[in-house]
C-alpha cells in the first residue's frame, strides 16, 4: 500500500495522461484496474511493484487495490509456508 499511495500522491492526472499518451496503443488499453490484473500480476516476479505503482498512477480505488492485494498474496504465502514446513522435516 505504500508504493500505491506514493504513486497516487506523486502523480497528477495531467502528468499521468501525458505519460500514457507516449505508450503504445496496446499498452494504453491494458486493464490496470481489472481485478484479474491486480491479482495475477502479483504472481509474476517483480509483479508486486508493477501492480502497485501502475494502480496508483491509474487511480484504481484503494479498496479494490487492497482486497486484490490480499487475495493475490494468499497463494504465494501458502506455497512458502509449505516450503518452510517441508524444509523443517529434513
């Protein structure tokens, strides 16, 4: 939420629109506010940072960002907990 908040506060709407205008058309149409992007993007290496910053810049509602962050983090937490439990058995 810190990256999201910093990106949201530090980027004005005009600056965000100017930056988006320079992107390729297919990237401008990317659904940053869609829950699938906000959840699945976290499973990609370094995806947390990209998702947090892009959703802050594109002004995704904080409540949507938060619940998607929680849902997107659970699978990784379960995997790492399983790895830790397995290592403990060695």
